[in-house]
């Protein structure tokens, strides 16, 4: 790990300014992704700003009947929150499907959204990777691509976003609240938050340099059955090959978001519309125009079957 | 600003003041600075659970957190849970049920399992919890799922589960 200086943020504004003024500075929240990558020197910040002491660890009802989740709320606490369990069960289910108890006790809402890909070549510093080293090439194309993306991929990168929580947030239409270094605040819809790789796979979100996430808010609850199904190589403590998060109403209508297929949680309105017709129709719409590799084309069938299981569970 | 910091933590009930390179993980601070070598380093990347300790009563992977981020915190390691002549009930249950072979993962397993019972008591949900709105109950399935962050290369899992069930005081 490279040496770095360390500071505890005194305010959101000071933290944002501090990162904006030093291109090699980073916020640190739970540290479970950043420190992992720093040990491998994939991330090499020269300055860390600890944002844990800013009081952003509260979950509050909003005036419109929704919920505002502080950026530093731990994954464990979010999954266990009474309102989340009752009204946004999909979010609890997605959270507890991720990582381990120990990791969820540290991992934060903002850090989870910003965790980086698990593409094996991103981690293998001996291999080219456009995300780790822009312009060096993509080893996954023509390499081991079983885990990687099938939707919205580019010639430069076929990585996926590994978060379970983000899939639920996409289905719930969450909004990411931020503060920029100049003090302006903005709200970014979760659908616009993560970017597709295009030819700049190293730029993963719409956040600007120093822009700080203060909270994620959820609109008022929509009812329905909340189901999260994750398919992986072992029954626990593994990233998803494919995951399906759905909210299904008693009339069969609903919404569905899928993880493990793209650089962002994947949801399309056209697929939601098809949902009452069943898994084949909905997953056909969701994965229209897919560009799988020989090794990951199984994901197309897997999404359909997993969605089928989710729909039967909702009916059952 | 410098590349080192001072931290003051309460470790196993005793106040410890440390001067650490900012890069020092909590795990290395415990092992290399405080010579509390009970806590083990398996992967150093959050993938095995050997480094599990309790911070303010909550289990975390000490390899994926910086010592400088724990100023003022209370840390409990396996040495603080119990000693050879004064075993914690979970330690005694692991001995009784042979919840290990080589023992390398064991301190992490024990710290984790002590916290797991607290987490179930506090009604935190897990991936196998049937209903999110009813009380979570202790069961073998709950214990297995909640312990999945602790890998055992020797595969002592079934005895580990038996030990935890016994320590929970429940026949699940
Ligand atoms: C072994 C292992 C298994 C895992 N399995 C899963 C899994 O199955 N599913 C899953 O979803 N995840 C999994 N994870 C990933 C885990 O969920 C993430 O590491 C965690 O959510 C990151 O949160 P953090 O608070 O620790 O982030 P940090 O590491 O602190 O930060 C991550 C990034 O976010 C930035 N950041 C943090 N907070 C803010 C903010 N408020 N504003 C702006 N930037 C910010 C940081 O600068 C950093 O770049 C796993 C991790 C490990 C190590
Ligand atoms: S898929 Fe993306 S992250 Fe993986 S090697 Fe290619 S560029 Fe790197
Ligand atoms: S050493 Fe920390 S999880 Fe493996
Ligand atoms: S007892 Fe050997 S690794 Fe678990």
C-alpha cells in the first residue's frame, strides 16, 4: 500500500473541498472496498478523508411519505430497520444477500453504491484493463468472462456492477443526494447514477470530482410482494452471477431490476410492462440486444428462469 | 500532515495508546503492535473471516479497517473473550465439540459466533430469515448462513455449528 495522509472530516463541505483540491484524495467510509483495492495498489490515494463522523448515519421518514437513508448508514442497520423491513422488503433482502455479516457491519450505503467491479482482470494487476489503466485494453474480451456483463457492454469493457443493494434501489426508484465542492446540492435518480462503460470504463458514475453523497432517498412505498433472488456459485458469501429483484402486485403488474448483467443495475420500463405476461416476455424485453460472450451467454437463460421462479413465488 | 497518527483504543478492557503508520490495519495493530496474536491473518482481503474481532460489540474484519479509524473504540479479541483457565462459554463449546482441526480459523470463528448470537437476539435479519416482520429465531440454518463469512480450510463446519447451538443453550 502507498503511504497517505489521513484526516477526519469536520463537515460535508470541508470533505468535498478537500477531495476536490487534491486529485489523489479519497473519501473513506466503511473502507471494505477502498482498502482492499489500496492493498493491491489498484487505488493509490495520497490522502484519505474519513467521513464516518459526520452524523450521516440516520434513517428518517420524508414529508412525502418516503424514506431518507443517510450515506453512512451501515448495510446491517439498513437491512434491519423496521420501516425498511415492512415497506421496502426488497432492500432488506438484497442487502442480506450480499457479502458477510462482518462486512455488512462496516459497509455503508454510499460505499456500497460506489464499490468497484469484481472483474478478475481488474484485480489482476499483471493484465491489461481499461478500467484500471485507461487505454491498456480489455483482457476479459476473449478471456475469462463467465461472471461479466451481457447488456450495455462496449468494446472497451464488459464489467458488471457487483452490488446487490443497488439492484433493489433501482427497482425502488431511489434518488442519490449529493453535495458538490462548491456547496451546490443535487439529486440524481439511481437510473442515471451509474454509467455504461462506453469508451471510458474508468468513469463509473456521474459524480464529479469531490462530489459527496449525503443520502439516498426512497419514494413512498408501493406495496406488492418484494422478492430478491440471487444465483451464485455457493449458497452464501459470493457475488451474484445473476440476481433478480422484483416487486409484484396482486394483479401481476410490477417492476423488475437485474444484477450481474451490466455496468449498472439493469431495469427497463418496456420489461416492466411485459411482466404480467410472464418471465419469457419480461426477460426477453429486458435483455433485448444482449451481447454475451461464449462463456456468459448462459446468463440470458438464467435471468429468464430466475425471474420465472420469482414470479411463481409472488403468486404462491 | 504526516503519514503517521496516534490512536487510543481500549483493547480487551485496557487502554492502549499507539503511534501507527496510517496504512496499519486494525489487524496489524493488534498483532504487530500489541502482540495479540490470537487474531489471525488469513487472506488480508475480507474473504475469510480469520481476522474477525468485536469493535464496540460489533463483529468486523480487522484486516479491512485502518487502526487510525478506531480512536476511542473498544476492541475485543479472542484473548479478551476468555483465557485458558477462564473460558468463554463459546470457547468451551468449541473445545467440547471439536469445532476445529488446525485451529487457525478458530479465533475468528469464535468472535464471529459470539456476535451472531447477539445479532439473532437483536432480531437482525439474515438471508435465510423467513419473515422480515416476525422475530428471528435461532436455528441451524440461521447459524450456518450468519457464519458464512468465516471460512474453515479444515472443514470443521458441522462441529462448529454444534458448538454454537450448544452455546446458544438451544437444541435447534
Ligand atoms: C469478500 C467480499 C465479498 C463481498 N460480497 C458482496 C456481495 O455479495 N454483494 C455486494 O453487493 N457486495 C459485496 N461486497 C462488497 C461490499 O458490499 C462493499 O465493499 C461495501 O459495500 C463498500 O462500502 P464501504 O462503506 O466499505 O465503502 P468504502 O470502501 O469506504 O468506499 C468505496 C468507495 O466509495 C467512496 N465513497 C464512500 N462514501 C462516499 C460518499 N459518501 N460520497 C462519495 N464517495 C464515497 C470511497 O471514496 C470509495 O471510493 C463484498 C466485499 C468483500 C470484501
Ligand atoms: S471488462 Fe472492464 S474491468 Fe474487466 S478487464 Fe475489461 S476493461 Fe477491465
Ligand atoms: S484476514 Fe481478514 S477476512 Fe481474511
Ligand atoms: S480449523 Fe483449520 S482452518 Fe478451521
